[in-house]
C-alpha cells in the first residue's frame, strides 16, 4: 500500500489507512504550485513502476488541481472561454489566477479567502462576464487534472496491469460558482453543484459504459470496491452491497458543518444542523453565520422536476416528515457499518492540530 498526496496534512490524516504516503509539496513541489497535479502523477507512475508487479497493491493518489487559486501550466491556462483576463478586475485575476508569480504565499491565500467570503456575504458582486471567466478557469483546471489522471491510466496499461487492476476516480466536492450565491465550496450550502460529484470505476468483471443513475455515497464506495476486489473478512453489513443495483437503492446522506442532507430517490431534504463536536462558542458562531446569511430554514426538493434546486417544496409535509425521520435516525446511530459516525475518537490535541492545518488550507 502507498500513494501520493498534495499536502502533508493529508499524509498525516490518511497515513494510518494507507501507510507511508508521499506529500509532493514536501518532495517535488510547493503549496498552490502550477505543477501539483503533474507532481502527483509523477509520484504515482514511479510507484507503479517500482511496486506494480510485486503482488496485490492499493495505490492512493490525491489531486488538488481544480481548486482556487487556479494555477496552470501555460498549455492549459486558456483552453476554455473567450473573455480575456484584461476584461476582469485585476485583483480577481491576481488572486484567483496567479500565473506570473513563482510562489503563492500566505498573504495571497488570505486575499483569496477574503474575496470568497466577501462574495458569499454579498459584500462584493461579480458581473456575468467575471463569473463566466471564473468558470472557464475552473474548466481549465479540471481539464488539466483529467490529463494527469489519464497518465495513471496509461501507466497501468503500459505496465500490463490493466487486466487485473480496479481504478476508481472520485471527487470530494464541486464548486458553487454562484449557482446559489456562493463562490467556491465548504460554505453553508449542500446543493447538488457542491455535493454531487464524479465517480468513475474501471476494472475486470465490471460492465463497460454503464451509467448508474441512482445516487451513491462515498462511504458506500470503499466497502464495495473491497468486495469487487475479492477482499476477505469484511464486516457482515458490507457483504452483498451492490452499487450497480438500480432496483432497491438505499438513502444517501451528506453531513456538513452547518447542515445535513438526505436523498431518497429523487427527493432531497436539507436541514440545518451544527456539528455537535464543536464547542459552545464555535457552535454559536456558526449559528450566527447562518442567521446573517439567512440560511436557517430547511429545504425540500424534487430533483426530477427541479434538478437545479431553485424552488423548494412547501406543500408536502408528509414527505418532509419521512425524510426528516430518515435523517434523524441516521444521525442518532453510530453508522459503524459504513464508517460514518457522529462520534470522534481523536484526543483534543490531535483534533486541534488537524483543525489548524485545515484552517491553513482554507477548509475551516
């Protein structure tokens, strides 16, 4: 087992699962550098060349390419869109798309987070051209990251590992890009543009070209991948989990810092909920933030009729009650069979250290 991640925070957080991970910002690159996706792929290809034929393996690669700030090699910098940089506020260009600096320091990162916060709070408005320019730079970043992931696929094939290797490509979140008023992610909202993410799996015995329409949770993916790989000694609740089954889908849940959501079929409920592990002062600050942003209400959507979540349902209390019960039962459980629990096994010092590193990266 092994792999490569962008930041040392992820190496420390995931090391207990994956073993010795390389943090490329320590070994090959630096924070927010243009070559981070390339550095991760370089590390992944080297690992496969060294260990790919030693027997069964698990390789974890963490990319951070499609994130603000959008730092891109020149060949990827303007693939999409027609709006020139000169038509956008120079501060936005400098902070969100810093192409002409060698190193993106803490001062620049702080300026980026302030712009995001100002847009989210309504203190700064972006015109349509600027919004589209940001979307184009995001698309550039996604395309760059896709190309680097493709290098891993190519290496697996070149090394003759493709006939007995399962490859899963998943994403942790999308970007709001003002669909519901916020610019990036990790804010209050749990709308689809943020939490509905890519999931691609290729491997022996899996059908080619199949698109699973029903929602699947990240916490369901890991036990299913182990099952597909033929792993022994799985917990009883994991056996028989079939994510390709369209007949009897189970509800999926998303737990955020401010809110929690449940989706069952096409219906989705978003409820306000502050994470109980936070201290009293932190919870108060989060409640105040939701109040200032007028985000204290619950929302019910039918995604078949309203996939962009523009009009919440207000006339179906029975459905809302049903989904609320599902969500409350899940939150009250340990959810140990899927590895998602409301309880924390970290001591105070370890949790404080992780939170500090997450703050430095802008996640908190």
